[in-house]
């Protein structure tokens, strides 16, 4: 898997789709915005396959997708972990194969020995509040943060298809080819 997000527009079943593959690194949101500007026509489907990464870049990429009324899709062999589900949440329609792996955990902000603990906690809580607002903006139940907040940043909680639907992270579970 690439160390930073790669963008491509391959043909899939006679239609051009957009693929986002790899780790979400700092600066990828700007690169993504620049990439979108090079496209003559925007595909309606965005396929995701990412182990996660930068939360702030994922939120910005997600907002760019939603502003363009794009749909997010995951096939059976795809993963969407850590910050990636925030991009998945941005799709107007969010389709995930039942076998796709979608996982959440606590945000990792790095170890900071310079900031006093109360300042670091304040920044983390502010970040969590921003994510919860984003999820609500995208139509996803912010309670999806419960399993995320209970799972250490070095582990992943894999959401079941029932949880994905209950939290409204996906609008369609099953085979993306059958969902249209």
C-alpha cells in the first residue's frame, strides 16, 4: 500500500471511477484538490482503500467529495481504517461490500512532551468535537465515536455490517456491483 494517498481514474465496468489508495498523509488534501482540478469530468464513484492517517486531511478530502456530490464505494477486498472512514462518510451514497474491512480507533496525535497535559487533553477534545460535528454534517451518527474512543490508537475496532448501517456510515451494504 502506498505511503501517501494516490489518485487514479480508471475505467470500471464502462464507467470512469476515482480511486483513492494508500496512507492519508499531511498535505494529501491539497494534492487531492489539485488533482480534482485536472479532471475534465468528475466521476460519480470514489473507491477507497486506505489504512488511514491524517485526520485533518481526511476531513478536508471528505468535504471536497461531498461538495461535488460524489459517492463512496468499497469492494470486498478493500480496507478503510483509522481516518479513512471519515472519507467514506462523505459520500452522498456510501456503499460497502459486506466483506470490506472498515475500522476505527482513538485518534493518535503523537507524543508531546513539551505541552502540559491539560493543554494536550484540551486539543484532543477539540479535535474530537470537530470530528463529531463533521460526522453529523455528513449524516453519520456521531455515536460511531463510542467504539473509536474505546479502542486504543494502536488497535482497530472493525465495524460489523450491522454497525455500519446502524451508525449510517454506509447507506448500502452488500455487493457494490449489485447496488448500482
